[in-house]
């Protein structure tokens, strides 16, 4: 018998606060889209756990699962890939018998409805239909329908599993490629593209714009060490090992498989989150909370009943929490000591100048973060929308608007860039010196990124440095401060 939910919840909450610095991006920047989406993922995983745990035919949990999926996907453009890892965790469980086919079929159908609703609510954003998530759901549906026909082939159980698994993976990849081509969205930047770039060392302008950012780099080497100091990593590794032992034992004995499907799901999901966090540091905000949830299984008598029969359970849990709290309390004090205030005087000066010195129809171009502030604060039109992942908002004259705007940091000629900006009806271009000179790591300054995209001009000096010295004759400097320079396009 397990301890009550309050004790398990207490362990999860303490682990989360002890490792708070590894579970949020607040220390990097203000909460972004994934921070608003993540609570709905927690709700969704809780509902899915209830569905896996029970054999009830009640429709309400399935409806709640569908709605929580939609709530998770709407705020964050990469949410589909997280849900893809969830389907990738559930599918092998279905194949080997941890989930009844009928139940898995319902879960898949509800996920399909979620994608359709998100597609409609996002005004027909085709990225939802061309994602790995959508392709995996279609392949899941097809394999479930053909399950009986595959069984009639008379193959062994192992081959039966391999056929389904291979068909699912290959079919998902092929279907994703076909839907992207058919819908014309092959130039979208998705999490799968970034991971492929990491593994295959593939680079182009779009992937470098992401992977050069620190939050999209590989996980810091210090992160596992910080997990170790709070004992979180050790506890989770022990639980994972004993969980696999339990899962394998139940599998070979074929006993109570369906009663422990939620355990198998959370362990597989933990492995998926671990792989994502290693490849993209930003995604450890999904890994750390899930590690905290899994850490609560230290109270499970199903996993550690042999230990609790030999020693007092209370002493074991108290000892673990005591060791955790040594470094955990120090981490908490460090988090509490962070008292910051947002202050960006140069940008305020820029926005004030724009507001009082330009006409209401003036069109601006510049780096996306700055353009977001210009749009929100002045309501003036901008040509490159901060929603960088939507190609329909980025394309003009057969080229990506953002690439045209960012060409001010390339090595192209001022005449060529000026003409392209005029084609977009740009009146003013905001130039930031930092974007011209900052280099987060080798190959990651804007001129170096452009060298990958435009090697024919690699021998030329960066245009931004030329414009900072003398913008004429194709541009005229009309405002400047310590950070920003506004160039009027002549």
C-alpha cells in the first residue's frame, strides 16, 4: 500500500522548490509562451494518468483530456512536439499490452479532435496539420485499424511488435514530410527541425537563429551536478531502475499489466523529457518538474516494499528529505535573493522618439523582439511579425520578410538591402549595434550566420558596421542612442 497523496504531494513540492532554478526561465527573462502552456500540460498528464489507471467507461475524463490538450497547444507553438513524445510513449505500451486497444483508440481519437480544434481556433494555422504529432496520430489510427490483419500474417509476437513499431515510426516520418510538402509549410521552424539540426549538425539561417541562442544550446554540464547536490537525480535514478525492474517483471509474468500502465507511461515520458532537455537546454523546464513528480514514488510500497519491511518507512523518507534540504535550502535562499526590476531606458527613448516624431502610417522594420515592443507601444505597422514560425506572415516577394529585414546585419551591399526594404514599403529600420558585434559562441554572430546563408558575399565587411559609420546615401540616421539607431530608408 502507498502513502497518502498529501505525503507524495509534499515530496513533489519540496523537490520542485529545492530545484526551482532548474525548472523555470524567469531567471533568464520574463515568462514566455511555454510558461503559460505548462500548467495545462500538468493538468493533461493528470487526466491521462486517471484514464490509464481506471477501467471506467466514463466519457468525462476523455472530454477533459481533449480540452486540456487544446489549452496546452494554443499559447505555445512547440506544444505539438511535446504531445508527440507523449504519443511516442503510449504507443509501445499499447503494442506490448500495457493499454487496451479500445482505450488507446479513444485517446488517439480525442487527440485528433484536439488538433482539429486548435487548427480552427488558430485561424487555420497549417503548422498544426503538418506536425509530427498529427502524423503520428494518423499512423496510430491506421495501425489500430489494421491490427487484426497484421495478426493474421502468423508472425511471432516479437515480429508482430516490430512490424507495428517500424510502421509507426517510418509512417510518421513519411507522412510528416508529405503533409509539409502538400500544405506548403516545409519552411516552418519546429522543435523536430531544431533537434535534427542538433543531431545531424545541419545548419542554415533559420536553425542558427535558434540554436545560437543560449536557451537552445545543449544542457549545461552544471545542470546534472545541481540535480545531484539536492539528491534529486540520485532518487530519480533509483526509482527509474526499480520501475523498469517492476515493469519487466510484470511483462514477463503477464500479471497486472493494465493496473500499472500509468507507471510505465511516466517513466517513458521522463526518458523523453530527458532526451529533449539534453538536446535543448530550454526544455529542462519540462524535465525538472517531471523528475519531482517521479521522485514522489520513493513512497511507493509496490516498488520499495522490501525495504519498508526491514526499516521504518518514516525514517527513510525523513532522512532523504533532510539530505535534500541541505542544498535545497541554500538554493531557496539564492532564489529569494533575486530582486530585480525591468529597466530599459534606451528602448524607452526609442519608443518615445517614434511616438512623437513619426507619422501614424510610418512602417518599421528591425529585430523581432524590438518590433514587438514597437507594435505594442506605438501601434505603428511593422513588416516582420514576431510570430516567426508562421511562414504566411513572413513571406513577401518570394523571400522571407524576416530575412530581408535581418539582411542589415549581412554582408550585402547597402543598395541591395535598401531596395529590398523599399519593396516592403519600409520607412524606418531600427539597427542595434549589439546584433552586429555580439557573438555568443563561434559562428554565432549575425554576420557569421549570414555567411552560411549568403557565402558569395562572405569577403565583404558587415553592412551593419558600414551603416553605423555612415548610413548615406541609401539610408539617413534620424535617431540614435547608446543601443538603437533609427535609419530612414531613402
